[in-house]
C-alpha cells in the first residue's frame, strides 16, 4: 500500500493542533455516550433487537462522517490515500450492516459486528490521518514507541495465525491494512519519527481489532477500547497485556531502554 507522504509545510498550523488535540474530545464523546452510546456497548453478543441495531448504525455513521470531516479539513496538507481507502471500507461495511438489520436475529447480530468494525476502521483512518500530521520524533519517545510496536507485532502474528476462515473477505481486507500499517509504522520508527510511529501503531491496532471481530475471533469488544492512546488492554486471547495494577506508570526502564522492533 502506498505510504508516501507530502513534505509540504502546513499552511494552516492550527489544523494540526486541533486535529491532534481532538482525539481527546472524540474519546470523551464516545466514553460519555453522547452521540455514540451504542457504539461502546459489547458486541456482537449484546446486539439487541433490530431497533437497537438501527440506532447503533446511525451512531457509527455519524462517527464515520466526523472522521470524514477531519479528512476534508486537512486533505490539502498531507497524503490521504490510505485514509480514503479506510473510509471506503468503513462505508462498505455500514452498507452491508444496513442491509442485514431487518432480517432476523442472526442477521441483526451480524449487522452489529459489521457496524462496530466499521467504527474501528474509521478510527483507524483517523489515527492514520493524525500520523500524517506527526512526522517527528523525540529521543524520549523511542523506548515507549519500540515497546508499542513490538507488542503489536506479536499480536499481528497471532492474528495472522487465527484468521484462517476461507471466504471472510472483510476480515482479510482489514488484516491486510493492519499489516501495511505496521510496515509503515516500522518505517517511521526506524527513521526516528517516533510520534508518527505511535499514531500509526494505534491505527494498526484498530484495524487488527476490526479484523478479529469480523472473523469471529474477538467478542465483547467496546469501541472505546481502541480510543486508549496508551494502547493497553488485550481482550481475551488478543490485544495488549494490561499492567498488573491499573494506572501504574511505566518503569524507568520502559521510558529509557528501547527493545528490538521486529521487521514486518
């Protein structure tokens, strides 16, 4: 996948600050349930009835539209090729979900799975957009970034082994994007763009979660799990390992000592 980036300086610096800072606002909006309450509920086991699924779809559509607005606001300053591709996949999943809702309980459950995956892929598009705005790195960011990427590589390897069901096209598509995004984050890391690598790593995780949900390997996922900038939390077999104590700060070694980052 093309990961080329423009080297043009931003003509509207406030857009960079607003878009990166907006991640906290988007997370808060989702966490408080304003606008996207249904998107944070467990799915697909708690899919609910068709009316609930329709409401969920409307809310995820609003999320996709919001990410599209971010894309439009910054499209002239960065390469948005991958962002556009991801938004296209998200919209395709939403269209599939909308067709499934009125049928029966099984179809409604599938609609919920498609909707939450569409939301995750839209968030992956947004993380990719923020990564394009973050083409820099500080020495203090190297060790944390290396540990993020190493953990993601392990998760990606697990997912490649798990998603083997023939014919799960949507899962395969999301997984391929995750592989491409990891390769791009590795390139960012080796070039010293640690902040960019961090954001692209978050996009990789969001696409991985979508792939695992679409394949049936990951259940009871909440959209808000993928809004955690620290990337902690590994539901069940997949995801990142949580710290033993919630809220524990990284150790001095974790902040100062990089680990080896596996090549794609």
